[in-house]
């Protein structure tokens, strides 16, 4: 044994020609995956030194004892480490470069056997060796820019030298995971074989390198020297890429562009200089709020996944499901279920509705075929998983039912009691209602413990969130099965307690409340949209209302006003009500705050509409001037405060789940991390001050809770710096 640590062992092995080689294996004790925590990096340093001190070695194979190779750096450490400041981070990365360079400079050929996921720092480890062989099911990539940073352990230096700057820009700025065949094609790896043959393939490469058949020194020279591009080629490659990537990433995500700049700046340099450039840029990005929030997002997502995983473990199998109603939502649910492999009955009372539901599904599958994600055979197979029906014939074998009929409590009551009588005793019933209390819908059921809410968002195939709503009598088995089904559908379930609007709509409607007040005080709604879009929302509030549907919004608002009259009930008529009165329902009838025309692809395109502006004038009571900051504060404060209330009332259990629900459910700007992280970023005390100021003029919708005041006084935050939710 050359080295034995907690995560790394280095043993003496035998090469194909009987020569001694070092076998370095990552196998972190007590964990299911390998990650490069600071402790593991420190071990790697010791392991490499031990290898260097050893005599008579003729090669090195780096491998993994786990299913994944190395999933990356330990992101749970990031906030704590990044807090230490820019200079510390530069030093830290230069130290890692030293360790990695020591692998690259070993006096014999080296190879990595990539048996599974090799991401981020894991991918960068593989780049240190002369050669890489990859299992055919493994994946490799550099997702750092998605966290607001860039590959800082040599990825920006070694990858472009290995696969060319254009490919490297695509890998690094895109941040995607690459399959083995794609990696082989660009030259990121030297061979792809089934995992059983990985070691043999690695040993074969070493033997060929030692025999002079493969020139490992030339490979090294290529990886450590300047990039082979002349000035014009460089300019073309990088400037075009920057324009394209800037357009795609948008102004709020600086990391992909910074990564390209680092590759460009380092292109003409030798390894040491190029690495210094990379270290500096990494440290700078790590200091940004965007990075802080995106890392927080990753951690929150882990919290949410872990919780869902716990439910999933206790869940009964959900093998056959049914959806009642083949409308917009029912059709979408059927498609999503079939698309991910769970057979589903789709029942409606109208033949036309079923036809429409199926047509929509066919269209969505056909798009997948067009994009090369499905073959026509697979599409046909998936379509057979949706069984349309007008009767309850096969409902005796259904494990879980999603009710998605019209939003009318009487109809829902009738449908739910009817279906309860036809399914088996342990079938789980769920409702996709957006506004009716789950506890109330359970009242007429014989087995209310088997019932909960399963709230999807429109369009179902795109929106990642499913709110799983626990009514007063909902049992754990119902929640567990519903969470498991949502996961099987590829969605992110978040469990919340019952209240008007549940979590997401309860938070969204105060935001619309803020919008109505702004308009009434003279803000132009198109300007409000622009400001909020610049702030980071995918669409501004007026546009969003057009998408939601004005009648739906008015109805939901009534439910919210009834539930929380102190802050959400109002006497004044809102612009949204005026729209409904004038039959401007939004996108559904091509007229709302905007008018809608069809673009070339048949998709609705919004255009400004004088008539809408004229109508809105009816509700304008003042002509105030607002700065962009005013608009943002008036929109965001009610949303953030309602999120705080949901947390305080136990509607949602953790800040992590609350923030993720807003990001996944309504497109809260991800780089801002969520409502509670937004308050933390501003400082709770500062936020309370801002809200108090607005509450004086605008009333209880803007009034902070007592608990939030106490948090402000004691300096408490929603997230500790470690941000574990
Ligand atoms: N549209 C959205 O954006 C959205 C988002 C989340 C939740 N929801 C909720 O989803 C539910 C469905 O909404 P939608 O927009 O799909 O409505 P929709 O009007 O498009 O579809 C409702 C369907 O239910 C069918 N139906 C009526 N009575 C039935 C019965 N007894 N048995 C079987 N089918 C019956 C109708 O024929 C119709 O096809 C509502 O509760 C709604 O609040 C809607």
C-alpha cells in the first residue's frame, strides 16, 4: 500500500508487461458518492506526494470505488469557504493547481478510468492525467457556471487545450453533462468501453504509452502549453461565442461569459499563467450575490429532494393511475405520466374533451420525436400508456387518482364521492384544485385519510413543481404515494399544509395585490412589467395575469380575500376586475392587458393595446411617479411577507422548501434565490424598515409580522451561512 486515507487509497498494481504501477482509488468512507471536500483534496495532496516518493513506478491509474467517479467539489462547503474572501480563494485554488499539476507532471504515463459521473472538480481530476478511458454509461461535464462560478481547478485551462476552444466553451458555458460517445467524439476521452473492461483498457493505454506507441509527453506538452490558435482564429472563436452565450445566459448570469474570457485570456499563456488567470476570475465570481444564491439554490434543492426521498421510501407502489377530466390540466397530467412511464386512465364526460386531450399529448410527443428525443416507435408505445375512457370500468385497479375536473366545489364533491365508491380501499385520491380547501373537499369522503391535494402548474409538462397538500385528515400514506407519483413524473414535489391558495398562490396573489395598487396610483402596467422582467422574472405581472387568465385570477383573489380579509380584501375595483368586465380574459381570448397575435409558429405574441390602457384609466386614482426601485419594493414586499407568514403558520416547513416552491412554481428569479433569501440579502432589519414605510401608506398588505420584527432586532436570518435550509 502506497497510501491509505479516508477517501483515497493508492496501491501498487501490476501493468500489462509486469511493471509496477500505482492504482489511486477514490472511495470516500461512509458516503454513497465521491466528492472533493477540502479534506479529500488534502488527502489527494498526500497521496500524490506518496506516489512521487515511491521508486520504480511505471504508470498511474486513477479510478473510483463507487458507482459515480467523482460528482464534484463538496458544494455544502462553498458558502463557508467563499466567505473567507477573494484573496483566500485565489490561494486555495493555486494550492489545488499545485496538487493537480503534480499529477500532470509525474515521470510516467497516467490515465483515468471514468466509470460513472465525473462532474466539476471530478472532471478536472480526469484532465490532469495524460489519457482518459470512459465507461459507456458514464457522463462527464463542468457544471460550475450553473452555480455562478467557473471551473477553477484547471478546467478552463486544460479542456480547451484538449478538445479545442469552441468545444470547451460549449461544455463550460453550457454546463451540461456529456455522454461518453459525445466526449469521445470531441477528444475529451481516448476510449469508451463497457465498465467491466475499464481497467483492462486503462492498463492497455499505459502499456502502449510505455512502449512509445502513444506519445504521452506530446499530450502533456499540448495540455500545458499555449492554445494553438492564431490571433484571428481566437478573435473569431471567442467573440462569436461571447455574443451567443450572453444572449442565452442573460444579464443576470455573468459566469458563462467570464469563463469564456478566462479561456481567451489564458489562451496564449503557459500553464502557470493561465491557471493564475483562472484562479483570479474564480475568486471574483465566488464573491458575487448571484453565486451565493445559486449555490444556496443547489443546497435547497438537496433539502427538497431529501425530504421527497424520505416520503418515497414509505410509499406504496403507484403502478396504475387515473385522471378525471381531460382538459388543459388533465390532458397535461396524462401526457406527463405516460411520458415518464406510468400508465394512466384519462376519464372525461365528453368525447370531444378526450379527443382534445389526446391530440395535445400526441402533439407533445411528436415534438419529442422532432427533437430526436424519442423514436416514433417509442412515441407509439408511450401513447398506449394513456387509456381514454368515458366510464369508470377499470378504476378498481387504480393506485392513485388525480381529480382535474372543472373548478367547482359541487362538481368536485360529486366526482370525488363517486370515484371513492368505485376504487379499492387503499386507492389514494388527490385533487388538482387551485382554490378549494383540501380539508373541505375531504368532508364528504368516507376515507379522508386517503385524500390530499396534488397541485400541478400550467403547462404541466414544463412546470417542475407539484404542491402536495395535506388536509386536516390526510394520512402519511396518501402524502407518501402522491410524492412518489410526482417524482415518478419527473416533478419536484413539495409538501405543504392546507390554507387558501396553499403555498404558491397564497404568495402570488399579494404580489398581484401590489400590482393593482401600483396601477391605481398611476404606474403604467407595461412599465411595471418591464421593471420586473429586468429584475429577473420571466414575465411581468400584467403579462403573467394574461397567461393565468383574468377570470381565474379574480376568482382566486376572492378566495384569498375571504381567507385573509385583513390584508387581501379590498373595496376598490381593481384593473383585473375591469379586464374581466370587458371580457378581456387574457391569452385565452387573445385580449387582456395586452392583445395577442399569432406568430409564425402559431404561438401567441403579445402586443401593446391602447384599449387596455384606456380601460385601466378607470381605476387610476392618483398620478404618482415611481422609480424602478419603488416599483420593485411595492411588488416584492407583499410577496416576501406572505412567504414569511406561510413559514410562520407552518404551511411550509422550511425556508428551503418555500424558496424552491416559488422558483419552481412561479419562476421567481433563480439567481435571487427565493423570497426568504431575498430578505436575508437585504437584511431582515432593512426589509422591515422598507415594509413599515410602505405599510404606512398602503396598509396591512405591507405590514411585517411581529416575529419578523423580533428577527430584525436579534439579527436573525432565515438561512445560516451554511444555508442548509
Ligand atoms: N388551468 C390552470 O392553469 C390550472 C392550474 C392548476 C390547477 N388547475 C385546476 O385544475 C382543474 C382543471 O382545470 P382545467 O384548466 O384543466 O379545466 P378545463 O375546463 O380545461 O377541464 C376540465 C375538464 O373536466 C371535464 N369534466 C367536467 N366534469 C367532469 C366529470 N364529472 N368527470 C370527468 N370529467 C369532467 C370537462 O369536460 C373538462 O374537459 C381545476 O380544478 C383547476 O382549478 C388549473
